[in-house]
């Protein structure tokens, strides 16, 4: 694994560049990402390019022995460009166009903007595609950031109609698939179909699901347009894009198929603060991040990348500026996050950013250097991490234990039709992941249809639409299987299947879901060591009720190697079920102390302590660590040779 940093030469006087490059190399940094927001400096006026500064910046970095990841600048179309086509702005769900003055203001469906994005990508690739220092490209920056996947513009409407015509063939087929006889919603031609915003009450959920799928495809085709240009003009260079945390608005499995590497932007403290964690968790982990935030995304994006190639292109180095509260990480956390990415198989961890900018939107966001160029705490930790990486050496191959099946489409179904406030397939996956990780298990998060050979346990936390290929795979799967609620409950176009839930999954688990209900807070079914919360599937099944709540409600059914979890898969309920299944699968588990996590590869076993307190490593992990101690302080880690 290499270390990298995100750098903005255009933010600094040129006479600082050489020293910056020298200090980067000295800190053990091998790769520098540049360029992704620099359009107004590369092309200050339409058709007038100024490459000279970027030529010199690339040369300075190159001379210091650094390799470059070059970003296409399409996330920040400059003012002159927007002025030439004022309808290129994305439009929000209330029908308001996004304005100029920050970033990501374009609409993915605007053909004029696509042409401009292609033009600047060609120009950059022609200029730097064969430069010896340029080893990788980043397309755009964080597709969808600031809620920009879904645009309700005229261009989007036109493109959506084409997309629908392509998918359904005839408007009659669409009417049937969506059930448009309901409320007299039938269309006579594709040209009559609007975007699903601005309806009086909710639009047909099939309409929304189609719009979500369409919007994702627009992101993928926008990206593909850039990839085709880069592949033609920059031979042998890898192409990646930077994904975000807890962000399901486009299908990252689709994106990963066309990239060489999937990277992501890891801001554990910002994510803890901004996403659905309890106050207790926010308090406990304020300076560390919840112990599964980074690892969940490492394992998710590894499963999105072609050949499993992935990395962290932006690593939080200190306080960020964009969360509700922005604390500093505990001393040691930057080093720990870096090593944890290594343990999960990253090929790069790159810090965001080199030096804190004293101006503009992110002036309160830490870098490895302070604005006055003195070292910020992150720099020392990056240096330590660099030494650790060399000391650890080859980590071998990951140990396969549990596969967790997640699809973006599943999340779009639950987002479109939550049925109970906040219920989300993505979060069902996260909580199931936590349950597995608390037992010390390695987890691969995979799309439906990914090979399942070698796993002891497969978990489908919540998969409303089940592709046929997955059913056939599960029929032959020799290990243990857990099916979560709502799985198999919908057809491809978001109707209830004729045989009712779990639909085709009944081929591996004989059951019919007679009724589903969501449970308001306080309406719960406690049992011995678990509680049914948020959701309840009532099953008719010959299976055995393995977990039954105090009032006689089945929480888990079991038949053969398959279990069905009737309540929402989180907390003690899914922990209980996962522990039983892991046991039946013969997987070696351990009861890890609060906030401690383990990652095993053929050569090394890594242990991370996310708790702000000292804790002992459990006895199941034997021997003396080669790095760290058996008693881990706050934000500390240890590395063992795997026996
Ligand atoms: C990311 C983004 C960066 C920077 C960073 C700040 O979302 O890609 O450009 O804004 O956040 O944390």
C-alpha cells in the first residue's frame, strides 16, 4: 500500500511548490492527486487554455519522485461556461435551479454540458496522458455530492423519456408494469411522462424507482464518456473515481465495472456526526468514529472494484469543516485509520489535504500542514504510518468468512417505499455488518450474483428484488444463509410478487409472508437477549421458530442451513442470529471488547481499538504482536503474524 496526498498547486504561490514536494516525499508520500477543481485556471476564457502553470507543477512533483493522479475538472464548470448555457444547472426536487458559486452545479443529462466535459477531458488527456509522472486519472469528483444525482431539469425529463422507451419498448408495457390503471395514471405515449417530483401526493413508487435507476445510469454514462476519452489518449494509466460514505444514489457496482480502481473518501468523524448514529455512539466515538464506518466502506468498495482494486483517495487528517460538530481525532487515529485501510487491502491511502487553505469554503478543514506551513498533527501520524507499512510488509490474502449481499437497487426500493420511518436497506447492511464484525469475522460486501464459493456464511440483510442468479447460487450454497426481512418482497418494477414474499427465495426457504408491519418506537417484542423492532414479517412456514419473543412472536425461523430474520436486522436481534449461524458454519468467532475490531489476512492479524480507553486483546489471538502491545490504549492497534 502506498500513501498519497491531495494537493492544489493553484492555491499556493509557485515558489512554495518545490518545498512542498520535497516535504511530501520526505513524509513517505508516493502519489499526489491534483487538478480536479482547476478548470478556471486551465481555461480562464472559452477556448483559451493556460497549461503553463500545470506543466510546471507536474514537473516539480515529478522531479521530487512523486507520481501523479490527475483529476478531470468537470465537478466545477467555471462561470464563463455556465453563462454560455444557463440551462445546464441541475434542478432540485422543488423545481429550483442550482446556482453558480460552489461546485457540482451541472445536470448529468445536459447534452451541451456533456460536450463541454468531453472537450476539457480530451484537452487534459492530450496534454498529460502520456506524461511519465501521470499514473492514474480521477474522473470528476464525488459524483452526487451535495445531493446532485437527481436532477429535475428539462434535459433530465427528455433523457428520462428516452430511457423509459428503451427499457419498456411500448407505453402499454410501461402502464402494465407500473400499474398505472390505479388512479387513472395511464399514459398514451412516452412523451406524456413527467419526472416524479411536483405531484400532489406521492407519485407511483414504480415511477420513482425508474427515475432512481435512470438517474444512476446518467451518472454511469457521464463517467463512461470520460473513461473512453482517457483510455484512448492515456495508455496504460489506471482510472478511478472517488466515492463517498453512506451514499447510495447511484449504483457503485455499475461504476466499478468500468473503472480500474474504486476509491473512496473517508471522513469517519464527519460521518459519525452526520449520519444515523445514536447520541451515545456519537458521544463515545466523537474523536474516533464508529468502529465500523471506515471498515464497512472499505469492504463495500472492495466489492465494487474490478478485481477488488480499491483505495482511500481522501483520508480525514484532522477536524473537517462540514459536519454539525467538527472535533479533532484522538492522537493516533490518523495512523490507525491508515493501517486499517491496509488491513482491508487498500492499494492507496491519500490524505485530504496537504495544507489547510486559509481562504474560501474549506478554510476550517485541517490538512497535514497548517495554513502557515508548519506540521499539523496529521503529518507526524502519516509519517508513522509510512514506517508501519514498511515494517508490516506483505499482508498476504484476505481470509474469507462471511459475505454480505447488498445492492443499490435494494436501497432505492426502501428509499422509495420505506413503509416505516427511516427503514433503509443500506443501514440494514451496515447493522448486519456490525454484528458480524463484533464477532471478529472478516466480511466481504458483494453484489447479488458475485461468487459465493469459500464463504461459511451469506447474509441478505434486506434484498427486496432478488435476481434469479442469486436464487440458483443459494440453492447450491453449502454454508449458512440468513435472509433478512422484506427480501424477495418485490418484483423488478416494485409490485408484490404473485406468490407473495419471499418470492423466489421460497425455493430455498419454504415460507410465505402473510403480513408485514412496521413498528413505531415503543411497539417492540422483547425476548431473551433480543428485541424485535421497527419491522415484523409474519410467516406461514413449516420451519422451526428458533427465536421467539416473550409474547410468542417468532423473531427467527430456521430450516436446514437457512434462517429468516423477521424483525429489522439491527442490534441484539441480528447479533444473536449471526452468532448462531456463524457457529453452525464452523467459523471461529470471538467476543471482542466494545469498540475493538479485527481483520485477518493469510499473513497478518490486525487488531484496532476504537474505544477511548485501554483494553486487552482477547486470548483467541495468540502470541506477541510484532507492532503494538497486547493491551491497547485509546486509538491504538496491534499487528500479529497470523498462525
Ligand atoms: C470531499 C471532497 C473534497 C473536499 C472534502 C472535504 O467530499 O471530495 O473536495 O471537499 O470532502 O472534507
